[in-house]
């Protein structure tokens, strides 16, 4: 493999020169190296895209987790005697449904 890399580097440095040796141009190791490099670069770019998508999902998970904790705090700290029950119930139920939809969307995205 080191020989292939050395040949590839030599090949790349000689590419700009007009006197490239025919054996270097037609060397099967150089051709194999160039093929490996091209296919590997494509796979690496694809990996980067997948990693980026996973990072976005991780951010979504963190947001949903925070939302869930906030709901638990609201539930724990609600005092019936000091709050308007109907307003609390509507807002809390709506927020719970929003969280459920977010979780469902995230799990559906993972199944694709």
C-alpha cells in the first residue's frame, strides 16, 4: 500500500509536467490507487452527510427531552388553589400533544 501511495504521489506531482513516463501513467497500482481513492472519497462524503443528519436528530432529541422535563416541572408545581384550572389544562394538554407528535415524527424518521 505504501508503494501505491508513493506512486500516486509521484503520479500526481508529475501530472503537471509534460514528460510523464508512460510506465507511471499505465501502472496498474496507480490506477488501482486512483479508483480506491475516488470510491473512498465518495463514501466519506456520504458518511459526513449521514453524521450531519444524526447530529440534527440528536439536537431534536435534546429539545424533546427538555420539553418533557419542563412539562414534568409544570405538572409538579401547579397549585390548584392559585391557578386557573381550565387555562392550565388546555395549555398543558396541548403541549403534551405537541411533544407526542415530535416524538412520533422522530421515531418515524428513524424507520425510513
